[in-house]
C-alpha cells in the first residue's frame, strides 16, 4: 500500500480528486462520472494516508504513524 505523500492534485489525472476515510484509507473520485475507487487512477495501487480517526480521541484529533511505525497525535 502506498503512502499518502504519493497523493496530491498534481499526481492525479485531470478531473480527479480524493478523500480520506476515518480509518486513513484514501479514495479517489472521478469528478466527471461521479464514481469512486480505492485504487489510485494512475498507479492502480491502494493508498493509506497514515492517519486514523479514533473514537476514543477527543473531537478533532486523529492518530498518525511515522514511517518507522511510531504513533503520534494530530489536532
């Protein structure tokens, strides 16, 4: 699974955008057809943002993970 650094408007084809689910998975939106996919439209790979919204955290906080696997919290 690719890291979120690979996701950005400049890496997406024209007329595509993306969103992030609470569990950190990134989904891609074809703005012309209004369809979605879990796979990056250029690479065909799933992407994870590295951040997770947890129900046990205060509102507005999420958990992130470093490349080494250490967890940290973001407000």
